[in-house]
């Protein structure tokens, strides 16, 4: 699906959606980890998946040029979810980084931020793109939007929550200047960059490959993403 990997990365090959229990060679797979599931996302696509405690989640930017909206809800009580405001409060930072444990709207530990190959820009300010946001910014874009993608995923999971928490916008470059103004830049994620997280409890996670090009946040047309879920494989050589 992503044949144009740059030199230095290895394609995953003919990976089909939702394959379970397969072992794949991917250049930067940590030894002792087994790929359980791979979700390739074209721009505008999303996926919702149950992520059990202990699962490692890797969000890959195979070609660069892709912002990924991420949500996480506690499986046992989806009114508890990953909250950007609570994380800014918990970490006294607007930009989360490897080593941080990301928390819920009740300060429960949800996701441990393990690794980040980018230069560290993952927006925590912006709401998900939506029909209304496109109208607000005067865009006539009619792309699939991240808010609808989230609601569709929640509906499919049988979760009757109609709010859209502000997502964690992986690979989206934003920053605040000394006057308090928010600035958007073009994503600095390069082909093959990824973010890796560790689930601290059972979660429903939703990932949406944002289709928006407002503000040129994608650095051109968005190019798709991959979501990989790993489980520790204690039988692996060298584990
Ligand atoms: Zn979006």
C-alpha cells in the first residue's frame, strides 16, 4: 500500500488489513515484540480498535505528510478518556514527550509515551476537523473529517457518547509564542517516523488519518498512516 518508502526503511509488503497473529519483518520492530495487527489508513480513513493493557501501539508515518488524530477511551467506562487539558495540567507542558505517562480526564494513567522518532511536535491544542470547522475556516473541503470518523468508530463499538474530545494530533506541528498566540507549521515528520505508546489499561483507541490541508499542516497532500499493535512475545529468540 505504501510502495514509495524512502531508502533506509523497509516496506511491510502485502500486509492485509486486520491480520492477526502474523510475524512481519519491519526494520525497527524491537526484538521480542510480535506484530499482532496492522491497520493501514489512507488519508481520510480511520480505525477503532480494542487495545488491551500491555499492548504496544506504534503510529507510523510511512511517507511523512500525515497528521493522525488519536483518541483513547477507557474500555470499562468510556466517559473516561484521554484529555489534552488534563495532560497539559499533569505535565505542565503543551508538548508531551517520551517518558510522559498520558492521563485521562480523571488523571488515570492510560498511555505511556515510549518512543518518538520525530522532533517532538504533536499538537495538543486543536479540535478535530469537522463539517463545522471547515465552514468556520471558510473552506469548501468536503473530505471525510476526523470528528465524523470518531463518531462512526464509537457507534460501531456500541458506545453512545456523542462528544468529541479534542484529540491528540500526532505529527501536527503547532506552538505558542510569547504573546500566547498559537501558530501552525507544516508537519516535520519524515517518512518512516513513528510514535510508540504502551497501554496502561484496556482501551478503545481511535486513529484518524486527517484529510485536512487547511494551513498546509500536512506539507502538501496527506499520504496515509499505519497503526501497528504489538504484544510481547516471550518465545522470541533473544527475549
Ligand atoms: Zn482531521
